[in-house]
């Protein structure tokens, strides 16, 4: 069973230490499990399954139990998906006060998270980014990072408590927050104004919600 746990860690690109920190598990518990190489205690197994979004059958055997699928259905390996938190909304328009409460989770294909890092989802509000294919209600997969390349779409914190989603353009010692809707105004920050602009993360993927 521990070998399956190690496989899940490798697939997600994290360490056992990071798992312990995020899942609230004592590191000595994992160390003992590895040393004994036995079945995990029920409560630990439940935490592992919930964290990685896999079934107990998979944690025990590395395989999901075979089930009769509908004609044309494509079987999915649950271990190829991870559970990413949805932590609120971001305004695609004028900045709005940030929300940080987890409102749910979205199972995400692990290949979408290539490159590693910490990820979370925000729900889009407003229409300033519609020409970039982002509509109200879409889920935005964000990788936490404090800087982006010029031209990337990012979550930007303004004045410490307001966040907005815009394309970030860097030019001539200025940061330009560019909407993808001509109805909205492009905003330019220079000089001391740059001290009030903080990039929170880069947009990595958009999940459409209908």
C-alpha cells in the first residue's frame, strides 16, 4: 500500500513532507508506515484517498475494481486526477474585494498541472476578459506565483485588498493591466504606483461551465 502512496506523490510532483503539511498528518506516522510497509490505518487511508481523490481499492491494489461500463464509455484512471480547491471569485472587470473561503473542489487532470507548484481555482465574474475566452462562471486554474511574463494573464492584487484578472504587459518601467474587452479601460501603473501592484498567480487553464 505504501508503494501506491509513493506513486501518487510522484504523479502529483510533491514530497511526503508537503503531503503531511497540507493534509495535517504527522510526519512520524508516514515514516512508520514506510518502515513497516503495511496497510495504512483506516483513518490515514481515508485522509490519503481524500487528498489524492482516489478510492480505497486503488490505494490498496493500484487498480480500481472492474465495473461494467455503458457502451462507448471510456474508463478513467482516478489516480490521474487531483482535487484542487475553489477558493472564491475574481472580478473580470473592475477590481473587487478578494474572497478566500474554500467553496468546493474541482478534480483536475494531473497533466494540466505539469511544472508543479501550488494551484487553486477562482470563479470568474464580469466580462472584461471575454475576448480571451473567459466568461462569467468559468473556473480559472491559477498557479501561485509572484511574477509573470509580459503578455500572461494573471491575478493582480491592487492596493492590498482588491484583485482583478487582466493581461499583464510590462513596458518601459510600467505595468499595464489590459482587459480583453474594448468596453473596459486599460490601466497603466508607473513609478510609486508599482508599489501597490502585486501579482498573485498566473492563469493556467479555463474550465468552461455551462
